C-alpha cells in the first residue's frame, strides 16, 4: 500500500531542481534514488526509516532523503550520497 506520493517542487522561476539534478546523475545513482523513493512511499512511519531524516529549526517541515552509492573504481571505493 502506498502511503505517500512525491510531487515536484518548482522554484519561483519554474525550475524543478530535483529533476535537473536527477538528469545529470549516472544510472547507478538514478536507480538507487528510485529504489529509495519506492521504499519510502510504502513506509507509513518515516521516523524509524534510515532513508529519511526530518529537518529541524528553520527547515522544520522538510525532510532529507538519504541513500548511498558505493562504486568500485580500480582499487578505490567511492561513496556518494
């Protein structure tokens, strides 16, 4: 059951910053972001979900979506959020 629906936020000049960010990501990042949103939309209580964090103070009412990408580049491991 889907508990949540994600909608786009547009800036005053009609820009969708999340969509713009998403378009320039490589497929691994896009995939992990998509999976994270699917997990969150069926999670009824976000307070216990590690994929999301409620912001405080002047950002109260907003939530930060969290995910991690680990890629192997030769012998070096690269982590991106």
